[in-house]
C-alpha cells in the first residue's frame, strides 16, 4: 500500500471510529426496528416535494446546534478561535447529536435523510476537534453550519432560522 493510500485509509478509519464513538451509544439504545442498513440513500432529497416530518427532540437538538454554531461562525472565518475553543464547540455539538440520535422517532425514510445531515455534522465536529487533518477546524464550523441549513431546507421545522453568511 502506498503512503498516500495508507493515509487515506487511516483517515477513513478515524472518521468511522469517530462516528462510532459519537453515535454508537445512542444508536445502540434505539429499538431494533431502527434500521441503518446499506440501502440507505446517499443524497439528501425532499419527500415527494415536501419537507420531511420532524419531532420535538429533533427540532430542539437541531435548534441547539444552530445556536452553538451561528455565533462562532464569524470568529471561525476570521481565524479567532483557539484549538481549545474548537474542541469545546465540537464536544457540545457531539452531545446534541447524541441526544438527537438517541431520541430519533422519525419514520424510516425521514430517518434515513436525517442521518445524511447528521453525518455531515459529525464530520464537521470531527474537523473542529482536530481529528480530520485534511479539514481545518474553521471549515468544520462551516460544514456544520451548512448541514444545519440543509436540515432547515429539507425538514419541516416552522421555527427554524437559517444560519447567515455560511461560505
């Protein structure tokens, strides 16, 4: 295996380990009927042109993630957050993601769509925590903000406010 392939493999392995660590306990606590099989979709879409249904734990958790990220976005763009601040933000986001996943009560197709959003949030938090060498922590904040806005575009949450100035 070439050094480049080995590095890519290790990065993928680290990302998988992070996802397992962040989501593993919450997923394990869910009923057996909650499926995360290989036939899950790989692209976020609407539900026949309509936004997907949500429940209170999802709306609350996503609102909290939004409120964690939005005030830090300008500082991240300006390079004013320290490594410790990024790690603390990532830890708070991971806690919210764990709560969302643990309380997931969506119908299976909506749940599959939600997991695409959650995967992007987890990847962004991973970057903030310094666990993704190819993605700067500031870009992790942007990735989470973009995922939160994707949630708002694809899920029915009347109180949702998009995060502005995400780029």
